[in-house]
């Protein structure tokens, strides 16, 4: 880029034609490619800063669009550029997936800037999930080509995985009074409905081995893909919820989540079903670690012990540590 300082009275259409404004001046915005009609407006300015692009340089708007196209994967719809920036929004309700190492590599390239929501965020249709821009008013073609190569190797850098309508059973081992039962039912229906779950039923049972074993058997026979278990203690290894899960052919994958609130969350598998457990029904009525795991399960149909452990990054939920909860309401 070749910069040039111009003074208002000397400006002519030929002097500014095709050059790019580098700061807001006389009502015109930075980054504007000037044309003959801008001359009279700029003549009122004391000083005008412009640059002339070289043959291998790309204007910021075109560069932002190329960056956006390079990183956006399934479920991301681009818009812009607007003021030199492209945004990508969710095409559908789902889970944001970000290839964080690739994002870091992209942002190591001088003059480029790509920014996203936190990986694992649950989003609504139309929510912004990624933005892309370049820092100056133009960048070398080689810079963009390098960024596109990095993105292609890791593509998609940003995607939104749609939620699946998982067949879901809720098992409750607490004795609920009518008012508590109504509150619990409302919370469960609201949360699971947001994901499009196919709720097969809410089983209220006694907290004993025979009833729990029967609930697991029935859930498996009904083809449940997700079993939500309310009432098991994650710190009691003799709790029948775990013993009967093993007896039914399942297993516990992880007990306890590195979060607060919601540290009592536990994770298991029973055949093709994911089992998620909370200590009490109250865990459904507020935002906890459960609400950070549910989007992942409904997007992928499963979860691993490492998925649960990864919640530690941003696990200070009560402090608003960067996690975005599903907008159930």
C-alpha cells in the first residue's frame, strides 16, 4: 500500500479515484473505495488520508469475505461485509463446534482476525457464532492464501451441529410433593422440549434396587437414547443407581463434574443410551453443569468422560466464566 496525505482544496476526482480512505473523514467511512463523486465532499476537509493498493493487495471487505468463507462450516450462514467485517450466524438451533487449535493458528497470521463463541455453546437460529476481518484496509493476497490453507486443513473451523430428537426417559427416585412435582415437570418439559427431545416418560420410583433395575430395563426396552436420572448420590459408590446400571449391562463413565454449581453430575452408558445423573430434581430447575452437557449429548447422541472433564474450563459457572447456557426461555 502506498499512503498519501491530501489537503481538501487540492482534491480532484482524478486524485482520489480508486484510492481507499484510511480514517473517517467528512462523513465518509474508513475503508471506502473513493470515486469521483466523493471529491466535493472531501474538499471541505483539512486533511485526508488515503492509500493506493498494489496489484497483489486485497481490500478489507473482500478479504473479510474470503476469511469468513474459509472458516464457516455446516450450520453457519455468512452475512456482510459490514464495516469491513463478516459475521456467521447459526442456520439452526444447535451446538457450536470450534477447532480451537486452528483458530489460534489463523490468528497468528499477521493482520487477520477470526473470533468465535466458546466451543460447546448452545445457540438459537440466527445467533452470531463467528466473525472475521482483517486489521488494515487491505492485506496482501499471500496473507489470505496462507489463512485459507490453514482453514482448509482443519475445516470446518466453526460449525453448528443440529440437535437430535433423542428418545429420552427421566427417572426420579425422590418423593415429590404435588407442588414440587409440578415445578419439576415444567422444568423438564421446557429444557427437553428446547432440544426437540422425544420424551418417552417420567418414571417416579422408590429408591431401591428392584425399582431402579426395572426402570433401567424398561428404558432400554423402550429404545431410550438418553436416560436422565435424578436422585443418585455421586459420592456414594453403593448407591443402587450405579450397582443396578452395571447389573443391567451398563457402566459408569465418570462421577462428579469439575464445575460449580453442578459438581454432583455423573455420566454413564447403557447399551446405546447415555445416562446423565443429578443429585436431586432441583438440578433441573436452574442452570448447572447438566445444561452444559445436554447440548453436547443432543448434538452428538453420546458423551465421553473427557467431555465431562472438559467442563472444568469455564466451570466457575456462578462467576459467569464464559459459558453460554441454552436460551430455554
